C-alpha cells in the first residue's frame, strides 16, 4: 500500500507540473545600432537622442568621470512608431566647463527587464568663465556622392574633425539627401574609384520614414 500511495502522489505531482504554464522566453534586446547623439548643449544642460527598433524606453546615466563614479540616472520617454522609434532625454543641472560621460540604453516596453547594450560617449559643457574654445563645422553629408569608402577610412570628413577634437561641432544642414540615390562608385581625378558602401535605402529615392 505505501508503495502504491507513493506512486499515486508522484503521478499527481507530475500531472500538476505538466499543467503549469512554461516560463515565457525573453525576447531579444532592443537594437541601438544607430548610436546616440548629443545636442543643444548649454552651460548646464544637454539633450541625448537615440533610436531603437521597437517600442522601448530610453534611459540615460551620466557622470563627471568616465569611470561613472556616483552616476545619475534619468528615465526618459518611450520611443514609439509615431516618432520613428526615437526618443530624447534632457539632462539638466550639469556643471559648466565639464566633460560629461553618458551611457544610453533602451528598455523593451513589453518586458522592462530586457535592455539593449549601452551606448557610451562624452561631451563638454561650455565654460562658465573666459577661455579659448575651438569650433569645427560641416555640411552636405553624402550630398555629392562621397559616402563611406571602407578602403579609404570611411567618411573622411568626420574622421578628420574627430581627430581635431573640437569643443563644438556645428552642422550647417543637409544631414541626409533622401531624394538623391548614392552611386556605388565615383571616379576621382587620378582615375581611381571612390567605392561607396550603399545600403538598400540609399540605392533609391526615399519614399518612407524608415528609408
């Protein structure tokens, strides 16, 4: 009898286990492949902008050291389809004349425990007093057919500016040319070819927000 009782109890336990819902598998994390941008920087504030691939919430951590000692955390708005899955966070109360380190990530709205990998960067707030400040400017990104040629170091203008390490970069417009397909090659004066990295979206005139 005892052996039969144990058998029945085990059978009931197995049946109950089979009846339980299986744990839900977590989805892949939100994408943040487009990086992050920082703009509208003043003496005490800046805006961090980024884009993802699904409904997700932008979260930004920032600190005055790249080791992120004593960081502050700002939970931003949700990135939704009507904004092209973009979101912005306003960082206020920043110290003037200070290099600020930041980390941006997205939390999946369907499961806040699923987060993207962080994207990190730094920016400099304007000084509170008088000191020299260096400026750089650019415009017409890929406007005349000069895109990313990996064999020549990518998009050379921005690499040149990055090496100069200016305090401020001013973009004078035309960050994209949605109505101008990018040619695969451009012949240079010396007869060699500049070979562009062409995505499907740049092979034709853009007709949708996604393109």
